[in-house]
C-alpha cells in the first residue's frame, strides 16, 4: 500500500522560508510524477508544483514561480518543496501526491490525476 508522509511545515514570518519533504513507501516512486498541492483556509485546493518521474520536467503555479522549487531524490523516495519569500497568502495545508502514470504521460497538474495523497503539513505565514 502506497503511503506518503509530509513534514517540514510550521509557522514562519512573511519573507521567511520553509522546506517541505514527502517520503513515499509501498510503491515504485521513481516512476511517478509527484505534485505538491495546498488547501487554503477558505478550503480551496490549489496546485503548487509538479515534477516528472526523472526530475527532467517541473511545473509551477503562477503563485509559486520564482519563489518555490520542487525537487526529488529517487534514491530516498523523497520529494521536496523549497519555499522562499513566503507571504500570508501561502498559508495552507500542503499535500504531496503521486500520479502513478507519470512514466507514460507528461506531467499533469490536475489533482484528479493523482491517486495517492499524504496527510498534509500545515504552513502558516504571519505578516
């Protein structure tokens, strides 16, 4: 059974940084597209970033471009999200998710394509 576990969330002041991690177990991590999503306080689910199975392609939501960086280490079954210059609008629960068809499809940003999800980690940015 696939399990995704996020960590690294917390409370930070505006302008600060956080690095989220997501460790996967129970499947072929190196074949999955991995994505980061967030659930805002208003309960809106937003795509944040995604990376192809081999790390060759990465995509970002407009809100994340230039501030966030997604990366992965297939040897450690881990995907990361480095978040810099955080602002209060980034406050959300952040989830990592796996697209199991990543090895045969281009990176997809739609959350419906991601079949395994972590439990989330809270990020709170104060002004």
